[in-house]
C-alpha cells in the first residue's frame, strides 16, 4: 500500500485538501490560515472572478441573453452552443 507524503498526513493539511478541492486552493488556504480562508470564502464578493467571467462570456455568449430571448432561441442551437 502506498504511503502518503508526510505533508499530507497532518490534520490541518487533510482538512484544507477536503474543503478546497484543489492543491492550489490548499496553498491559498495555508497562506490565509483557517479563519482567513473561511472569511474569504464567506465574503466571496471580494474574490476577483474577472478571468472566469471572461472565459464564460467568450465560451457561452448565450448565457448573457435576457431570459425571454434565451427561451426564444432554438433548443438545438442552445444545446449545441452550451455543450
């Protein structure tokens, strides 16, 4: 049976890996500490989402349409563009 690296065996690191779902988020969480990380997650409006917003806008432009215009679109077109 493989042995986990020492840095993965601490309760702190294990908790961070589980609540963040990614190694890079673990690094962020360790930088801010538990309290700081949780505060950051709870106050999500302070997190810069501009890169994600730009990606979604470029890849899925139909999502920017008002609901009535989205419903007026052909369902096949919607499925193809959002797939």
